[in-house]
C-alpha cells in the first residue's frame, strides 16, 4: 500500500511544520516525516536550549550584582543539573504544544522515521511508501567540522556535545566567533569558566556591522575573555595531555599555545542531506546546500526546500517565512519573494547584538548613497536604571531619500527592539518616520528613536 499526499514535508523543524500547516490551511493534504523529535534542531539542539542556558547565566550575573541595586544576596552558585533539568522542561513544554498544534489542531500526520527519496515523487520511510505531488525538504543543518580537528565528544566538542555535558569545563577554547561561538563564550564566562575565543576574521560576529563586533569584543575582554581575532588554528599541531587540549594558534605573527579543558568547534553549519536520496532526483546543489528559486522550488519541479538546508540565514524564523512562501507557491497563491534585507538577526550574548538590513558598506556596494548615525546607551534612562549602559544604536539611511536601510543594535535586550526596525524595513519607512514614532519613556527603545532622529536631522540631541 502506498499513501498519497499533496504535500510531504521532510523534517518537522520550523520550516517543515510551517509549510505543512500552511498547505493544510490552503486545502491541500499534508504530512510530515520526522526521524527524531518534533520541533527539529531549533527546539532540541539550538535556539531554545541555548537561550535557557543564557538566561540562567544572565540571572546569575544579576544576582552577583544585586548589591549595586541595594539588594543583599549572599552565597551565589550555579546548580548545573537544575539548569539542565529546566532546559528539558522548557523544551518539553514547547514540544508538547507544537505536537498538539500539528497533529490535533491541523490533523497532520507525523510519520516517524528516516526519509529516503526513491524518485521525485516517492519517499520510503522504513517499509512504508509515500507518494506526494510536492515534497518539501526541510532537514536542517549540522555543525561544520575542521579537517584534522574532528569532535570526539570528550575534549573536542561541537554545540550538540555541549548541550549534553554533565558539568561545565573549568576552561574552554572556542574556535569560531560567530553567533554560536559568541553565545557560548558569553555563557561560559558568566558562570566562571575561563574562555578563549578564536576568530579568523578581524571582528567577532563577523556577519554583523563591524562596530557591533568590536563593541562585543571589548565587552568580552572586560569580563575576562581572551579574544583572538584575525587568528587561525593549526589543526595538525593539536595535542591532548593530562586531560587538557593544547591548540596552536597563528595570531599577531606568532604561533601561540592555547590550553583548555575542552575545545568547542563552532565554525558554522552545513546542510543535512546525507542518505536523503537526492541523487534520485534532478535537484542540484551549491556546496552542501540545495539550490532553489525565489519560491524555494528546486531544479526538480516536484521538490522544494526551505530552512537551513538551502543556506542563506540559518535562522528558525527565516525557515518559517520560507516555509510559508513554499506552501503558498505550491497552492498557486503567488506569494511575494522574501526580502532577506528585512530579516532581523540576533546574537543572544550579554549584551545582545541585533540587526536588520544593510551596513553602510553593504549599502554603498549596492549603489546607495548611504550614511549612518549612532548613539550610545550611556545616558539612556532605562539603561541607567538597569545598570547596563554598554550599548550602541546605529541607523543606516539613504542620504537623498532618507529611506531606512539598516539598523544595528548592541545592548541589553535589543532582541526585543529589533522588531520595530524590521517592521520599518517591511513598510519601507524613512528615518524620519522611525524617529518621529513616539517611544515610551523610560525605555531602551528611545535610543533607536533618537538615532533615527539624528539620521533625519531632527530631534533635540542633534
């Protein structure tokens, strides 16, 4: 017996389940194949568990600083097993809710097992055969490895290993200063682990505005992190002895030794397509990623792909947006292509980094006559109240039209501020409109408004 569906999503992460639900809403039959747990990488190995860890680290830091606020807090220590238990509790709650939405509310069958494409329209899941008019590949990504420095799960680790550890190391060297490496650097230094952060580019979080990367590096250094930028590890000179790992790092024209209890390899992620059977289709690849068009259709007309597996921004909210578009395209709804310049991006370090749109250099490369204005949080009332005045609000605009081209934020809880800027990009707002939008006082959001006012040539702080 062969089951048939209009749409079959392979993977139940944000991209897969969003596409399946939207397809069902549009009158199509839909099912999901999942080899592990509902919710995918974001829920179980990425966004959610890591943010639970970071919330604990921030809470611990606030308690340690309680005296600054007139609160006496005596013995403060980390209960790591309790942290892990809370991580599982939060993940379990979300998984249960998500499963109910998919299977009970939308009546979408979740087929447990590993999918293998037999043809562009037929999938094997164990002994079961499934035919679908449209197959959406949403199998996510996995940690990228460095040849010669492959994780062993004991001393050389990837992010998956870290989330399964029993106790935090006393010292850790993190290779890769992107979002993942920087978030773990922030967590570990806040709980008292000695941290070395190694990044080959001139700034950490190198995909973000350079001012934000430099500000975060200064913040890390002030908290005791050994930040090494423009640095590269020599894998074949790695040694393990006495329960330690010794790395050789080329930095500042020297071969330096870095010794730590553990090494985290956080140099990016690559698509998970192993054993999927793409060679039985006309799908073409770009490196490890699947090539798609603006509606996420591959070179094989019956196969679509969304989320980490296609590259672009490897972010859960991007996968969800792509899943919606793919489902609507399959249903002939004619969706608008996603403008990646209006996608908000957040790195959940302490302080946080958040951005949307272009930097000044990117805007100029795109042919825009761009300028930027920035202010600091040093005199922002709410930042002073929180005791967290480390921060920047930077706005990029078109010099002639005043159009808002990008916003780049560094500071406490800026993940909650960037949505306003993202909406501004979506509505094609000007800096004047963002600046004259009334921001409540006292709030951190005033900093964004004031930076926009400066960009528009208005406001009392110009």
